[in-house]
């Protein structure tokens, strides 16, 4: 019985620690991707907060998001900080929660 309680406490502490590494944020995604470079050149997203006048960050990938060039998006994203990222893998994981707005850009 004591082992079961210890396992339950360990699991609860692990799951609460994992939850504290993620949060949700609303970002605007540019209508066109840009070229990012690490060891190779690859497309990435320009992003900013809704109140920012300029594109302030780049995002490598957004899980569950089907990007269409020519459309600017306002997205609710879950941001997860990976505590032990693998080499050549981003330490932040972005996942689509909701498409708030999709608007055509000329």
C-alpha cells in the first residue's frame, strides 16, 4: 500500500511539474513564411502579439496547423517548454488550440 501511495505522489508531482511548463498565448502569424537557417535553410513563421506593430519572433513549426500563404492568422497556441530538448530539435513546442481569425492579405 505504501508503494502505491509513493507511486501516486510521484506521478502527481511529475504531472504538475509538466503542466507548469506550458501555457497558452494568442499570436498573429504572417501571411508569408520566411527562410530560417540553422544548419540548413527551412521555412518558418513570423509571429507577433496582436498589440505589437512589428514581427518580433520566428516559429519553426506549429503542430496541427495547415498554413495557407496569402492569409494572416490570429491563433491561440499552446506553448510547451521542453525541459530536456534533443540536439537539433527546438526547445519550444507550439500546438494550435484555435484559429481565432484568418484574413486574406493583398
